[in-house]
C-alpha cells in the first residue's frame, strides 16, 4: 500500500506485442479507407481538354473556378437569373406553353437545393482538381522553383511515383503536397527547434502524423524518411521501421557478434591503453570485408551520416540490463569515454 509499483516483465512484453499488432492493423485499415475515398477515374481527363500538368501560374485554376461557377449557376440563365428571352420568339403567342410537370421526389429535392450523389461526386472531383492546381501554383510560382523541385524528385528517385500519385491518387497527392513531401526540406529547419519535422507522434500533446500509416513512428521526420524509402524507384518491397521487439533482437544479435579485435589493430601508444584502466580492447563488431568494386552511384543508394557531438558522449559508459524488454538496471563497462566524435560512414 503506497509503495512504488514494480513493472512485471511478462505483462510488459504482452502489452508491447499487442501495441505493435494494433498499430499494424490500424495502419492497414487507415490506408484502405483513404484508398476507397479516391476518385474511381482520372480527374484530369476533362472532355475536350488535355490532361493537366504542373502549372506555371494560377491561370488554369482561375479558369477552372469560372467554369465551375458557370456550370452550377446554369448556362441557360441570363444575368438576372431568369431564362434568356432572346433564345425564343419575341411574340408571347408564338412561345409554346410548357407541359405540366408532375411533382416528383427529384424535383422536390432540387427545389430545396439538395444534390444527387452524382452531382456531389462531380463537385468533389472538380474542387479537388482546382485545389491541386492552386496549391501547385502557390508553392512553385516560377520556373526556378519548378526546376529545384524537379531536380530534388529526380535525385531522390521519386519522380515517377509522385507523377503516379497525382494521376491515380489525387486526394493523397494533395495532402502530401501541402505537407511539403515533394520538395526539399528548408535549410532554416536545421537550426529551428520547432520545425515540423520534430513533432512527436503519439506522445503527450503529440501529433497524429502525415501519412495514413503514421502509427509506430517517433516523430514526423522518421515518418517522412520511411515514406521516401518506400516510394523510391527500384523499391522491391515495403521497408518498415523495426518495431521495439525487432530492434531489441537486432541489437542483441549485434552484441553477441562482438569479438576481440585482431592483433593487427593493437598499438602500445593507443589512447585506449593510456587513459583506460582495463586490459586490452573491448569487444568490437568487426566490419564486413571491404569490396573495392562497387556498382555506380544512383539515387537508390543508401548513405548513412552519423554525427554525434552531444554531451552524452562524455557520460560514464554503461550497459543496460534487460529482463525481456524491461530495463532493470545498468552495469559498468570498460568502454573508454569519447568526446566530440564525428563519424561519417557510407
């Protein structure tokens, strides 16, 4: 009574597995729901017009808005709102008398301003097309901007995928377009502590994410990274972020593969021997054999740049002790301290 609660490792492992399974189920369901809301036809195939491309200005978006206004206001009406009398005979007697129409449910709905499902679908598609053109014209207003965006998409390897999204999934295309997924990340965000890439997902007062399958990511930067990895040219299968259990197992396998360094790495004047009290080197995970022959560089290459100059590098090194997936304590290691290290590896 009143004492500190102890976390049971078995229940924690069960909760972790259930959370991972629930995230995967909700991600699939959310992606399916969004796909079902997409138009079932190509919204750019307007009768009598060529398919729309990325606009240089908002002229076509403005023309589209005017066309919609004429469509829903009625082309056969004059500026006063009544039918144009010039279309018929000037003599009242020469005009044919309209046949009496029967009252129907359709005419009643039309009198109340209610629209059919077909009319609502047409209006949704037309509005979606106008929103995309307006957003593109606003984000990429001139040739210089379009060249930057085109070069970025080609360099990352997403040019064809983005064009396919615009054609077949315009609803998701507009959402990602507004989130800035199709253009380079501003340099100013590197020094901005409150930039949109640092929004926490599913944290206290966090963010729900950008993509439909947003559950399981730590922040919006991680979400965008995996979206790019999964939508590049040449991607054979989905690259998912390792869940907590998978990441833990990979870390343990890596620790188990650590061995004593070969004798050719030994040197008496190493800082390790001068500043560290332990005997010899700590166990290391040896790199794979170097292959001097490599394939040509392409946008699909994976490159890792690890920069760590934080204050954590000067802390006392220790290793966590686990009971399943719960940290029960820490044990000291003989790993020497490092400070101000910058490591860059391809």
